[in-house]
């Protein structure tokens, strides 16, 4: 039985479960959900916490037990059919991680002969003290430890690879599901008659998942999906690149930024952006208040950037709140152009990187595309099905 238990089969089964969950989502619900929010839920739900053995916390216990004569080495003078008391040394190896993985990751030959056993918190095995020879006992225990460690390393890398591939696989399954729905809806509309779902269609169900910690599934209305305007991601990336380039150029020339307030600095960025994108987006870059840069569509904001001098983490959170309150559409794009007057730049960058996750609407950190530029996913305060991309571009406008 143990020979047939392969970790690859277990992992492939998880992918099948993930696909089934996505395929069984109600159509309008999955269309109304923001992709980044839903993918984050799926990835958190199916990411595996790898086994970790705590080798520095190994301990032993001891007990006396009656052992059948047939198990004794041949050089013992024992009578067949009788039992004799011997000392049993029990080695305990604490572990954390997914309990189910043990049957895949422990050496199979020790599982087959039931030498290795486990419960919810530790793996343990017994060695009979035949000769009171501590060196021999230690040698046998070390041999078993070595095989467990070797397996641990192999399967750790396999699980690491699985977790790293989850996002791309989930994204592809979700994209295929949405594409399938759009194609079906297009065909139904072409029939020219109303479409009614059959009453005997089974309701959706939740596949059991492998995580012990609760994962909150994002909600979305099941009303008919209506496409919403969105700024193309390539245009968004171009906007960020131009903002980055102009910010770096200003950094090199203190005479440009010294003595200037946020509104004047904001205008430098608008002057650089407007010639590039007016013909591409069909919308101009607009001013709103003193510090905002906007792209609007039918009186709603598709993109907003806020220009702010750094004044501490709490004001940074307030800036995020302000940006989220200005946006309406699903998949909105946003940026904070953060001007840092502090002498030391790195402490501020570290706060942006490590403390942004404490905001109530934070979803995930997507890494850095450039030095001083951090990319995040957020959701709206009152609707976690609507996602917002937020890029924080930090510029060192040191003022001594």
C-alpha cells in the first residue's frame, strides 16, 4: 500500500479539487468577483504548509515491555513461546505542518514494518535495548534520522515547487472558466430567446481543503454581470514608468524640488504624462484638489495617483484610505508618489514594504519592479469583491 502513495498523486489531486471548485462557482458570481481577490483566496486555500521536523528538540522516553522470544537475536538463550522483559528506548521527533503529508514523506520501508509511527505532533520510533550498548543504539537511531532528513529535503523541494506554481495554474483555470462563460453567453444571446436555468441543476458545493486555518472566501453579488471600464494594464505600467523616470530625474536636481510643495511637484508629473497618454486613453490627466492625478471615465475614476510627502506610517494609511474612497470600478488602478525628505531613505522603504500589509484592505504584496517601487493588491473597504492595484513609488527629495 505505501509504495502506491506518491506525493505527486496527492498534489495532482489538489489541483483537480481546485479546478472543480472554480468550475462550480456560480457564473455571475465569478464574473462579479475581482480576479486578484478571488485568486488570493484560492491560493491561500490550496497552498500547502510543508512538514518541518524540529531536530533540535528530539527527546527520548523509556519503558519496560515483555518481548516474545522469537524477536530476540540468535545469541540470546531464550525459550520459544515465552516472553522476556526488555528496555524500550523511544525516540520522539516533533514536527509541524500538514499531518496528511507524513504518509508520503516518511521512508516507506519504516512505514511498512510499522517501525515509524506518528500522531498529530510528533514522529516516533522504538529501539529495543538488547545489549546495553549506547553506541549501537545511537548508530541505529542516527541511521533512521538520516533517512527521514533525506526524504524531508526531497519532498520539501517538491512542495515548494507546487506552491510556487499555484498562482499560474489557478489563474489559467480561472481565465478558461470566464472565457467559457463569455462564449456560452454570446451563443445564448444569439438564439434570441430568454435563457432559464434548469431547476434540477445541482447547487454548488465546497470541496474539502487541506488547510487547518480558516480561509475567508470573498463574496460577490450573483446579479447579472455587467462589464465595467478598466485602464489597460499595459497603459498603467507605462504611466508608472514615466512617473518613475520623472521622479528619478527630479531626485538628481535638488534645485527642482527644494522649497516646492506637493501641488507644484504634482504638476511636474502631469506635464510629463499628458502628452504621452491623451491619445491612448481618450482621457486627459486631470487635477483634483492639490495632490491628485486622475484619469476619469463618465464621472468616475479609472486611475488616481496621490502625491504626498512622507509623514509617518499612520498618514500613509490615511492616504491609502483616501485613494480607495475615490475609486469606483472593479480593477481600478492607483499609485502613491511618495516624496521622502528624511536623510535616511531605507527606513522609510522598509516601512512601506513591511507595514502596508497591516492596512485593513490589503490583499497581497506583488514585489518590486524597480528600486523604491512597491506593488500591492487591495480591495474596496465596503466590497472585497472589487480589487484595486496600488503602486507606491518612493523618491528621495532630501531636504537638509
